[in-house]
C-alpha cells in the first residue's frame, strides 16, 4: 500500500509539473504573438501543384517497380531541363507568359457568420494583388444564420465584383437562406446535384416563460423608452400589438432579402422562389437559382490548364479560452443541426 501511495504521489507531482511547464510555454507564446501584433496569418496553397503531385503518386502506384524507376528518372531529367530553360530565358531577359490566377476561398459559415472576419482579410489580400484575367472561386457551405452577419459577408463578396474580378460560387452541400444570399452575389453559381439551395425566407422564434414565472409568484419588470424597443420578450407578458410588430419586422426583412436576390439575379422569378422553401441542385437549376450542375473539384481541375490555382486562407489567432469555447460551440451547433435535419428534413 505504501508503494502505491508513494507512486501515486510521484505521478501527481509529475502531472502537476508538466501542466505548469505547458502553461508557462503558452503564456510566453501568447505574449510573443501579442508583441508582434499579429491577429492571424495568411496561408497560400498551390492547389495545382498538389493535384499534380497526387496524380503522379497514383500513376506511379499503378506501375511495376522497374517501370517506376525509369519513370522517376525521366521525370527528374525533364524537370531539370525545364528549370535550366527557365533560368536561361531569365538571363536573356525573356519574359514568361504568366497565366492568370484563380483564387480559391473557402467559407464554411456558422449561425453568427463569424467566419466573415477571415473572409474580409482573404478578399483584401486578393484585391491587393489582382491582375487582368484573374478570377475567384468561392467554395461555399452554409445553412444561413443572422441577418447582419450574412449581409456583411455578401457585402464582402461584392467588393470582389466591384474590383473587376469574376466570381464563381461552388456549392457542394448547402447554401440556404443567408448562404444563398452570399451565393447570389457571384457571377455564376455551380451546385452539386443534391446540394440544398434556396430557403429565401426569414425565421425567428423566442420562448416565453411568463406563465411559469407567474405560477411561482415571480415578477419581471421591463422598462423601455420607445414604443417598440421591445416587442416579444423571454419573461414578460407578450401582447398582440407586440406580436404584430414582430411579424411586421420579419416581413420587412423578407422584402429586403427578396429585393437583394432579385437585384443580383434579375432573371429569377423571385415570387416563385422566395417562399422559404429549399430545393436540391437539379431542381434549383430548373428554377434559375443556379447556373450549372457540378462540384468544386471539377471546376478546379478544369481550370488548371488556364489558371494558376491558388488557395487563400486567413487563419485567425485565437486565445486558449476562445479555442475551447469555439470547439464547444461547434459541437453544440452540429448537434442542433442534426436534430433539425432529423425532425424536418428527409434522410437519404
């Protein structure tokens, strides 16, 4: 027993020491980053090179060992000759014909559209170096969320169009409600056959605990200045006047949403599609909500011969507590989405 007790005490000391060292390292790292004044980092990925490497790896795997050696030898020789030719051309002052760039931006939106913080940095970086012929591919995935968040995200995408860049939105899974608000800013929308598109509507719900509080003799006082500062509340007694005003506000927001979509896609019969319903990709094509059926992978592969394909991602620096709360929030959001899908959406 003494041996086990001593071992447990030793183990506790070791764990405490490790935690203390880790905490000190994190504090130093955070302090260093704060001194640098960096809120995040821009990461660029040559997607064309990655795809070519994947293609070469698969091609090699299909060959017999003897053929692999010969192929690798010839491949290295060709790469050396290409590098020498480029170096020789540079010395002679010959300018290489540079292909335009296809910038690939990913947006996987949450309910509050907090990802717009990274999106604005990515767009600013692209606009800072854009050249004639450059384009942007937005890989979009979002079921929508708060009006002001997705309104700002759509405005950020409008900056690209105002800057003279052609924008394509690719929807592999879902672009509904606020997600579709973003998608319709693009010059072209491409969606997978069973992606979820549309849901041009507005929804809001609020629980009310007033009767529960009354049963327990609990009073809640709410003081406002302004007739409609509060319409529906969590704890107060809601009135018909408040409900009517709340519905009026929803209707006004819906009108603004419809007008925005119609402005971006004037050929769309907005009254037919602004019912709050969603459609799958092929149905959305027939209704004019999208322009083409396809996936983002097909789009990128097709453009590799004509463009330098560059992935642009701005990674925000988070504090440790933000990382923990963000992870917990993501888990909760995924759980709520699963419950919603099981309750209201068909399963395949």
